[in-house]
C-alpha cells in the first residue's frame, strides 16, 4: 500500500494560538511532501512543497511566517499554523510523493476550526 | 498559469447508467494527469495517472483516457458506492505540486 496519516484529524483552538499538524508516510519514504488547503465546496489548493532536510517552498500568497513547515525525516512533515485566526479555519491535507513514480498519496486531512 | 476545468459540476445517475466526466486542462509541459476520488470529510484517494495522449487505464468500473487537451473518466454500470467527488489534477514538473480542478460531484441512485 501507500498509507499516509495525519494527526490530529480535527482541532478546535482559540484565536491567537498555534496549532501543529503532523503528516506521516507509514509504509514508504517520501523525499517530498506537499500541504494543501481545502475550503468548503472548493477544490484543493497547494500551499507549499516540503523537501526533507531543506526549506519549504511556498505558493504565491501563502505566508511562510504564518504556516511553518518542517520536514525533519523521510516519513514526517509538520505544518504549524501560528497565531491562528478564524479565517485560517479550513481542511488541511498533506500528501507524500512515492518515488520513483510521480504519484502523490494523500492523508485523511485535518479539520481546523479557530474560534 | 495552469488551469483545470471539470464538467459537469454535479451529475446524478441511476444505478447501472453509464456516463463520462470531463477534465479540460491547460499546462505547459504536462508531467502527468491524475484522477482522484474524494469522499466527504476525507482526503483524496488515488485512482489513475496518465502521461501521454492516447493512454488509457482501467480499474473496475472506471476507465480514464487522455488527449492533448482533455481527459475523460468513464464510469460503466455504476453502483451507489461509486458516489463521490471525482477530482482531476495536473502536474508540471517532477517535484511540483498538483493543480486541481473543482471536481465533479457524482451521485448514483439505487
């Protein structure tokens, strides 16, 4: 298989706090992982590309100081939403790219609600 | 800028009624067109990757095809469990993320 997990599956936090979301590839190593965001009834939008051992690459319009990404190992990437605000409430989904194919396998997503 | 347009936005079929979903794309240097299935509140589930015009892939009741400008996902004799949102996405380079269309919400009525 190609299993990707995320933790937590949902989180509710107060405005101004930080939230960390973990993404793990369980049965393969992933040099590259990606973070996407999906608003209700919208499609997935790429936020950033995470490469093991190097700085993440952010898409235009995504604040790198607000969405901190760390890819410390070949099986783990984390996304930290700093000083969260209600407009950051969304469904955050990670994917892991399995070499040597181009296929990205997605995690189950994390529902973030900021009050 | 890469663009992916899916049609129709929503499709309701009777069980057993075959149909096709369309994905039109504009991308410089296509490095793969992907089909995923997404159930409510879950992450996308990988279905197919297509790389070149004329390529076809099949899995159970689903068949994906690719031309230079569009891809089709054909569903034959669908069952209620095929109800989901089907997403099409394109990729430019080997390490680039995916650009997704808005999806087709498919409902199969028993």
